[in-house]
């Protein structure tokens, strides 16, 4: 039988479960709106109730050549007669150059389906007003038996504005005679269809009575060319790289990058600075000391280190005391004892023993002890910062 969990393990599991629940709750509360939420913008990317993804996919399933347009209207192909541009409730205004490009597109044979109250910012012929418009969905009857109203006696719209003045060549298709909600007018070789709102092509509104037929009547009869669904005025702006991706330039850039890599690999070593490698010594200082020590050990030359240490101590004492080099050891001991507080007996004994054995090879242990005494006295003299000197 498996043993029960220890109290500490149970507390750990309970804490982990509680933390997981807290993180789950926070993710639900603070999560950004997903693609299913209605953003109010009839974008072909949005699956929310206010989006227009369903209408865009419907055109694709019907084999209509449709694509999202994320460039300025000035880039629209003018030679393509019968092309349709869908401007569904644009939330950005057009510049003067963009307005001229749209007018040129329609005059050359293009067709525009425009929805929303900002039509006057794009076409000067439009006269719309938000006064008297409702904010609730309502059904509007067809006013003329023409091909744009065929099969749709009524349509459902959320009228955010109404058309206030009809000019020559403008036809009221749905709504009231003095305040229509759907307008058609010809402009040059092309035409413009205006809806008071984008309701008939939204995901939630396309299923309403007559809306699907209105959408197809507004797009398909004119779609001899391609259908461009504008996302440029929804804020989706194409970058330079997104344009390059559609052409063969990207493969040329890849080949150029590979060629540049080969060139750099072939010539970089030639053009770099020439530096000779640093010579590496075969013997390190410690190896030299070890080798020299082994040489003295094999020769039994214990007198050499004794002589070196003896002369080193004498030299330091003479420099410190300012004495002549030919002074005797006893005189040197007396001065060091009087002026540097050295132990006279210890210093005299060490100097005498070292002086007598400068040329005598002592036993290694004796020579090592004598060298240590000499070096200790030299170290004391070297580290003594303020010697106590007597007059």
C-alpha cells in the first residue's frame, strides 16, 4: 500500500493548486478581447459579431478573386476595369492625394462599395447627415426594382446616418425617399454604392432578411475583375517587406546574402591585420627553480645557498647602517645591536657559522636551517619600517 502524503507535501500541493486557480482567474479577468469579440470595425480579419470575416470567406468559397488591400488607394490598378473596392466603415480619413486616387480609380472603370458616415471625406458628391438616424437595427424597403435590389425587397440596417440630398445620376435604392439608406451613383466609367452602415456584410448582420442578397448584388455584378477588401483605412498598413514578399526580390536577396557570405569568408582573413603568435616558453619560472634546485641537490653544493644568503644579509645591514663594505662581522654585529636592536648573540652566531661554511658543503638539513636563519634576519630588516636607533 502506498504511504500517505506528509503534511508538508499536502501543504505544497494545496498551495500549488491555489496559485493555479488564482492565475486562471487573473487570465480570464485581464485577458485582452479575443478575435471573437465585437470590435465595431467590419474588418475581414475579425470573427466577432461586428467583423466581416464571414463575408470575406464567402467570396473566397464562391471562387471570387478577392484579396485584402493594405496599401494606399494610389496603388490600385487603374487598367483593371471592373475591379471592386470595398470600404467598410473606414475609421481613418483619406488624404487629398488618396481622395484623388479613389476618384481616378472609379472614373477609369472601378467600382466602390462604401459603408458608413465618412463617405463625404472620400467623395465630394456625398451628402450625409447623422441627424434623424437611428441606432437600432431596422428593416428598410426597396425603392426601385433595379438589379441592385433584385431578390431583396427589404434589408436590415443599423442606420447611423442618412443621405440628405440626391444629385443627378444618384439613385435611392432603400429607405425613405427623402432620407435613403442605400444609394447608387455613376462616376465616370465606374460606380459607387453607399450603405448607411456595414450591417449587411457583418458576421451578425449578413444572416438578416435581404442582407446577403444586397451584399452579393453590390459586389458580384460589377466584379469583372478582382475584389479588393480595404484594410488600409482600418489601420492595417503594408510594410516594405510585405511588398517584397510578394515578388521574386526576396529570393534575389537570399542569393545576394549567400554570395556576400562567401566573399567575406574568402577575403576577410587576407584583409585582417597580420599578427605573429606569442611565443610560449617551454619552462615556467617555477619549473626553472625546480630544475636549478635539482641540479644543486645532485651536486651536493650546499655551500652555494649559504654563501648567497650570507652575502645578502651583510649587504642589507651595510646599506641600512651606512657602513663600509670591508667592515668585519663583529663590528657589523655591534652596530646592528646598538642601532637596530638586533640580538647580538644570535646575529653573531649566525654570521660566524655562515662565514666559516661559505665554502664547506654541509649536510642538507644543516644548510637549510642556516639559510632560514639568514633569510629571517633579512626579512626582519626589510619589514622594519622605523628602526629604533641609538645615539
